[in-house]
């Protein structure tokens, strides 16, 4: 498998939106599309994406989901994946905080609803789902090879906010400890800001100690 990874900072906050493509056959995956952007679609075409298999959502906040309808127009075959505890965010602009920011949230639905430990098969391998509640009830991390799509659970030397009404602050530290306990190292691809490494976070992140 010849993988290419690209990311784009999109939307109001801005959010890291990721594209992963197997250049051998043109199958791709999109992670956390903050908004629809032609620049991302054009880049996907340039990367060789012919079939978009999944739109993977690490959680249901507006800045991670509002691009879903636009990309589905371009790639109607894509299946939308979210954790069962955040599925309601896709149809509730209050829950997703879209309404709070004066943003319209087009209707969208999940094709695949996952829970902790599930595997989402892709190209003979799997995106492994880890449920990491805290920032939202249904926050998840996707593991693929040495990549950790961490959403708003783990950031460089920090972690996701837990002061929203829907947050579960008591669950954040256990979720981070769950990540720290994983075998080996991962490149951490967070929902915002800079990439990091899991081993670096184990050693330096005050929320992981």
C-alpha cells in the first residue's frame, strides 16, 4: 500500500482536516471535514482519490462535521462514521454548537455507528476505534498503522476542553491514560494545532502523567 497523507486547516477555529489515500488504487478516507472547501476537493483529485470510502468523525462538534454534506455531494459513496454517543450531534445544531456560532447545519446522518474496540476495515487493514470520552461523550480516536487521529482528545502538551455542557470532565484523564497505555509509539494527528508523538506526550504532557 502506497499511502499519502495530507491535512488542511479549515473553518472557524480552524480544524485539522485529514485526507489519506492509497495511491495504488485511488481509495481514500477523509477525517473531520470542518467545512467543504474546493481546495480540499481539488487536492484530493490531485492525490488520486477516485473512491472515498469513509468520512471518519472523531466527534460531533460543528467544526469537525459541517463539511460532510459538501463532500458527500462529490463522493456520494462515502460512508459517514461516528461513535454512537455523538450520533445525535449530526442532527442537533445546539448540541454541535453550530447554532451558537450562527452557522447553518445541513441535515446529515451516520452510515456506520461505532463503539469502543470496533474496527473499520480499509484496504486490507483496519481503523481501530478507541472510545475516549471527555471533550464530548462520543469522542473517539482512530488508529491506523502508526497514525493516531486523535480529534480533540489529545493535543501537544494538552488535551481537549471539558467545560462544555455536553463534556464529561471526569472521563478525560482516564481516556488519556488509555492512550498512554498503548503499546509503541504513534504519530498523533490532533484536531487542532500541531502534530506530536505519543511517546513525547507520555513523557511531557502534564495531563498524561
